C-alpha cells in the first residue's frame, strides 16, 4: 500500500472536492461478466439524444451565470506539457485559487470559488502541492505511463506510489486499451484493481481513452469493468487522443455510472476531458449530468472537467453577464 | 433567487422564447383574419376565436367559412388549375423553391406562432416541425422539376380538397400542399379549427412567393367547412389527416363520386423492446415516441411491448426518466412537454384514463402549471391486450404497457389491433430486428429509433390507419393519375334464355373454386349460361354471402403465399401460362361461344402474355433505399396487401380475370375473384388450369354470380384488405361505401371503361394497387 502521511495530511485540510468527505468510496466488486457482456450502446440513438440535448435545455441570465460558476468549481485546471516548469505550475495554481476576477464575483454575490483541482504530471506535483498549500485545492497527477500506458506494469504501479508520496490526492491512471480491444475484461479488471490498491487513500480516476476504444459498446463495458475494480472516477480521455470528450461518449459513461449506483449503491464520479473549451458546452455537459445522473453528481466530488482553456471562456461570459458587454480575454488574468 | 442560491440548488430557470414578433404580426392583422381565396385575403366574416392552450389567451379571431366561401375557393382553384398544370415543371419548381426559402426566412415566426396556437414546446416547432416543412417544399420543388422527364405518363388530378389536423398544423399543411401543387394540382385547404394561424401566415408567404392566384386557397372553420369540401362536386381529390372516425365518414361521403381519396388516420402503434436492446436508448426513444407533442401524434409509440425478463427493470428506469421530464409553458426552451391543444382534449384524455381501473398507473411527479391544458406524462403497466386502453387511441401523453415472451408473441401482440400506422423495434441484433420489421402490420417501422420523418420516405398506414402514402415517389401517386381520356363503361348483360333452346345431352355444371377445391354454391341456386346463338353452354352457381365467407377463409389459410419468394411465384405464373397455352384452342372456342365474337384466340394469347408479364414482374417490382438525411437507410419495401376481393371485367372473360389475378398473386396476395358475370365459363374453366399448375390451395379463389349481389358483402368483409371493382356493373359506390367498415383499400373503375387488351391493361399501376409500401427506418452506426 502506498498510503503515506502527506496524502492523508492533505485530505485532512478538508477539500470539499474530495469524494470521501460525503460519499463512501466505491470499494469495487467481483468482476460480473454477465453484466459486462449485457451492456449495449446503440450509437445512433445515443448520438440523437446527445444531439438534441442543447435544444432541450437552456440556461438564461442568473441561472446561466450560476451554472457557469459551478462549472468552474468542477474544473481540473490542467497543464500536461513537456515544457512545464515549477514556475509555470505555480502560476496555474494561483489561477486555480482565484479563477475569476474579484469584482466579477462581487457583482455576482459569490465568494470562495476555486477550481476543482489542479492536474499535472508527476514531476510537477511538489511545486503544485506547495503552491496550493492552505487553499484546499487538491493536486491530481496523471500516472501509469500517461498517456499511452505502455510502460512496464511494475513501473506504472511504482509511478502511482511515487505520485501519492509526492502529495497527489488524486491519481488519473490510463487503462491498457489493448485489454478492451481484445475483449480481455479480466485483464482490465486486474490492472484497474492493482492501480486502485496502489493509490491507497488517493482517489483514482480511470482514463478510458475512449477515442481509442473503437465503439461505444466498448466504452460502456470498460466503464463497468473499471467501476467493478474500484475506480472512484471514470474519465474519458487523456486529451492526447485524436478524439477526446464528446457528449455521446459521456452519455454512455454516465449511464454506466447510473447502473452501477442502482446495483451497488456507490456513486462513482465522472470526468470528461479534452475538447471542452466553451462555456456553453460546459453548461450543456452539466445539463446532461443533471438530467441523466441527477443533481448529486453536479458537485466537484463527483464531477470534473479536464480542461485548460475552458476557464478563460467562462470568465469572459461571466463578465458579459455582469456588465452587459462582450468581454475580451486580456481583461482576465492568465494562469 | 440569487446567483448563490442557484449555484447551490442547480435548478433550471425560465428560458422563455419571445412572443414579441408573433404578437406584432398578429397586431398587424388586427388579430382578425379572413380567408385566402384566389390570391387575396378576404374581409373577415362570421368569426371564431383561436386560443393559446397554455394560457387560454385569445390570439385572434378567424373566419368561419360559409358554403359560399368554399364555393368561391373551389372556383378559384378550378380556374387556376389548367394553367398551373400546363406550366413546365421547372416553372412550378421555382415557386416551390421560393416557398421553401420563405419558410426558412420566416422560420422563427412560424415556430413561435405554431407554439402559441398549438401548445407544443417551442423546441419541437423550432427544431422539428418547421425544418421538416422547409424540407418538404425543397423536396417537392425537385419533384416538380423532374415531373416532365420522370412521370411523363402521369398528370395532375385537378382540384384537391385537403383537410388537416391540429397536431402538426404547418407540417401537415406542407405534406398536403407541396406534393399537390408540385404535380400541377390546385388546392383548397382547411386547417384545423384549433390551429389556423400558421396556415394564414403561409397564405402570406404564398403572396410573397408570387404564387399564381388560386393555386393555394385556405378556408378556415369547423367540421362543417370540411363537409362542404368533401361533398363539393367540383373537387377531384380529398386528402384527409385526422381521426379514424371522421375518415370513415369521409370514405362513405365520397363513395361512388369518382373523387380520389387518401386518408391518414389514427393509430395505436406498438413499441417493442427486446431484452438485448440498449435499454437506456429505448427509454429515451419513448420520450420521443409518446411524450413528443404531448402524445398527440397519430404514429406515437403508445403501446409498449417489452420482453418479460427485463420488464421490471425497464419500467423502473422508465419511471426514473419520467421524473426528469419538465412539463409547462411551451414557450420555455427547457420544457419537454407542453400544453394539450384544447380543454376538450384534456377532458377526453382524463376521462379515458380515469375510466380504466386496470393495471398500475404512474404519473410523472412533475409540477403542472396552475392553468392551461396540461396532463402529466403517464405510464400504465400490467395491462393485457384485452384492456380497453391497449386498444383505443388515447392521443395524449399516456403510455400503456404489456409484456411478451418470444419474438413470435411480440409480433402477435403488436398486430393485435385495428390500426396499422407505425411500429418501433428495439434490438441490438440485426437478424432479429430485420426479421420482425416486415412482420409488423404497419406502414412505417422504425428500428432502434422512433418518430423519424422525411420528405423522401413514404408515410401512411394500413388497416384502419388509412391508405395512401405521403412523401417520396410513392406519395405522388396520391396526386396524379394516368394521362389520357377514358370512355364510359358499357354494361354487358348476361344473354337471356332463347325461345328455342339448343341443349346438349351431357350436362356440364361449372362449380366455384374455393380453397383449391371445386365447390357448389352455398345458395343451392344456379343459372344457365346461353350463347348468343341460343345454345346452352352450361350452368354456373349463384354465389352468396357464405361463398364469400368461405373463399376469404380459404384465402387467409393460404397466408404462406405471401412469404414465398418472387422467384417461386414467377415460376408458378409461367407454369399457369404454359398450361393455359396448352389449352388455348379450347379456351378460344369457349370465349367465342360465350361472346359470339371471333376474338377468342387473341384473348387467350393476350392472357398468356399477361401471365408472362406478371411472372416477369414477380421478382422485379423493386423497393427502394431512400436517401433520407441520416446515417442509415430508409427502406421502402413492397409488401402484399393481403387478401384482395376482385370483381373481374365483364367484357373480357379470361383476360379480365388474368389481368386482376396475375398482378395480385405475383405480388404475394391471395385473391377472391368474382368471374365475369355475363361470361363466367372461361373463369370456371381456368380453375382447371390453376389446379394443374402447382398453385397452392386458397391463393386464388373463383366465385360466380351477379356482381351487384356480392359487392356489399365483399367490400364490407372486415378481413378483406382490399377490393378491386373492374366490373361491367358500376359497383364503385357500393364498394367504396362498404369499404369504410375496415377502411380497406379500393380500386374501382368509376364506370369508366379500360382497354384490357392494350398497354393500359397491365403494368405498374396494377402492381401499385397490389402492394403496400412499408418504410423501414434503420439508422446505424458503431
């Protein structure tokens, strides 16, 4: 077990975003192949549901502003670049702690808005944890040979341990896509279970890399297997695949989450990542979550956006809401 | 609520569409409308109010058309028709294109006005109705363009009276007007009393498009106006969409008048979910099936038939989905279910549901507005096919449910209805889905989808859901007729007994042919058949009700014929031709003896050729894959109509019989044919040919007797799917009137003659009468 005091210490600061604050963690269950094999996903029907969603739900005025603020609190503000430095990460963390200009928040009558987490590579955990000291914002680290997940298995497990030791409260693992593509569900289950155990008290988000799984049915089945193996969150993408988060994929994954909750009573979180950069899209995602999963999932302990540029668009929309004038990017501090 | 409160509760807020532009448009008309006749709006006459059903607010007053108004509209349409039809197709195409463009330019105004007048959610009028309206005009602009080259043998019917319902006011207008005017007809259209406003806005865009005056006329009012249209002598065609009850009245009213008729009526469409379906998607499909337009949809998937093993889980998930539906102000952009069209409709639905004490009723717990015509989404499970609510159309947001065990049982339950409009099948197994779809008695089947519509895909029903198709090439059959003039039919009387009879010693008694057996008439009566020269040729039985009953039973028993391949049917038709050819001289002699003419040999030769023609067609009357705007296919499959009663032409004793029976059986129908009344013996000889030709028993049944005595029984038989009358006796009125019972299809001659020996005697026209077009939508994708 890779648990260490850094992690628990961090959790103890009381970050509202962390699932165990209010929800019992998903302990997982035995692999139920009958259930996995019975999972279906009709692509065209799912696309129609996803396609009509933005026409069925519309948020206006104060409601739109409030929902956009909610979206901010669900953002895993992310930098996953080869040229990341401690300085760059500190800047990002500062933005995570103060994502919206104070005068805008004042005008909206809200305070204490932060992003859900900051998400970085392993080597950036320490500067991030240091920068976020006393903010309550957890640090998430991508792990297990992110993004391809093809490094030696023992090294992937060790990477989790190192990241947890370094202070990451959340570990975003990548699954071995080949297990899905070859229908080796037992191998996927075993891998996920090992990752979960390696995480200890840190929360584990299972990145399915849905853009590489070939079909929505595979997405549904992989979602179930990862939850059975104890994932706290399931997540669409690394952001590095050619197709990242989409509404149809999200629909499939959250329906799997709903089924898992109905059968086990455990709520697993959901994180779409990559490609969500517009405030309007973020609100559409939230309506999808509200209508398909329910209000309980509209909190950062059960829902996150993996996004880097979404915040900027929301800031501009919020200023427009407050001022009545369309805003400009340079009016908002960068991260 | 503050932003902070909303941030905590994450509730939806109001997202109202503005009614401003629509209200301004109404103000510009002083909220008072006349009629659109001869290209002009008339001064308002005796008026009635049209209201917003969500609020009760009066939107405008609209004119109740008088009989004189209808007269003026028909006169204007008649005056315009000749010139309109003579325009080159390209000229009409330009007008339809202009209408399509104008619908798009005024899309928002149309959508808002529709929602205000009808109560449907603005999302639906904005995202579904109005785009489909534009699509329909674009598509039929193309049809007008292609008419000259692709339909050279068809021409416009003339003046069309069109009566449309309130559930899709503008869309149904488009479905009616676009194909009609594309083909060169002119129209007098009556929108529903509850929802006249978008039709009146459409009148305005007809003016903006510069449409020649009189091509489109719009008369508003109640059912009396509809009656005036239906009974108007100078109208050539009635197209009606609405209730089965009114459709039946119209069928009777137009019987024997020579008017063409298409009816798109009610339904109780099955929605079948197999245990291998994507259940969540099937449930979402139900939202589009029964909670679309408040369930006020003729093809609504209103009968849920779910496989027993998954039923409980399915119902639980469905109830959870219902909990999330939002009912309320239809002008709100976040509303799933709007207002019913009128308090009368609310009262009807409430009464029907309250009258049932069967099953478990679940009402979605969504709050309803304090005022207006709102009914909660409702699910009634645990019903059986014998429950009233499983049989009767509710036309509201009420889903009824039962379970099945096997695919066969699913089909049996699905088809256990008087209706046959649409059906939905959910299964991830392509073998299962594509096996079930053809077995469902319906004009439209959606596989893993529901309520999909497109101008290229035919829409329409079978059984008591009506007849005729709207959309696609097949839809043009409803607005065109074969080119050319016809002659009045000359009745042929049986030859009377001569003063000096010449009787052969050996008695020959022709029997009837029922279920593959020679049968004596149930009546026990016969009549002699005399040659013009006074020779007794034999006796034939006088057919009666019971013989029709027996023959129809036999035809139903031969249902396996409808499942045979075209290749097999072709072989049997060739074989019949071969066996007839072998006895050509005998048949020629018989014909000559009966008619006293000398063309028997030619008639036999033509009959052999005709059998060859339909043997050829048996495996060549192709369906189509329609280019609908979706990833998937919409298959237009030609299916047999079922059991057809056919009154054969009197003047061509053999060729007339062959000309009706051959296309019918080539397409897989079973036939009860009534032989030429004056010259019946060629038909009764013909059954000996059938007996030696491997035709299964019951596929063709041949009766004899006076047509007029049998017509009412045949046309009134509730298990006969179509009746054709090409009799020398004019049975058109009797047949069409009696056909109203089960709204069977009819093909009557309206006392016009046809040259059975020429090209008008065979071909696609008959094949179209012998088939139903079933549109099977199969969206796909992995």
